[in-house]
C-alpha cells in the first residue's frame, strides 16, 4: 500500500474485478463509509472509488441491491481531478 488515505473515497473496489465495460460491484460494508448512516448511494449518484494503492477514481452508480453497489468507473481527465 502506498499510503493513499481511505477517507478520500466512498467505496473500496478490487481492480481485478473490473469488467471490460468498466463496471465493478462494491460492498458498502467493506468500504470506508460502512459506518456512515447517511451514506445511501442510489443509481445516478457519482462516487469516488479507491483500492488503497492507487489514486481514487470517479464512478457512477448503476444499481444498488442492499449492501451491493454496481458502479461504472469513468476514466480520463475528470477522474484525475478527483485526487
């Protein structure tokens, strides 16, 4: 881990789980905001994802089923601006 602060992102993701369409499933209970009762992402929301090693990435919520959130990562200049 290179010291990227986990409080800089909303959800943790596994980079090895990202599909070719840049969609990845995350679990709220595994993320840095697991204990935040006000954190309730809904489809269309923009969040910040992190893996603890690299700079955070911007992602849009596609769907949520309880604790599971499917997001699509946005790559490019706008994602770099998040960090």
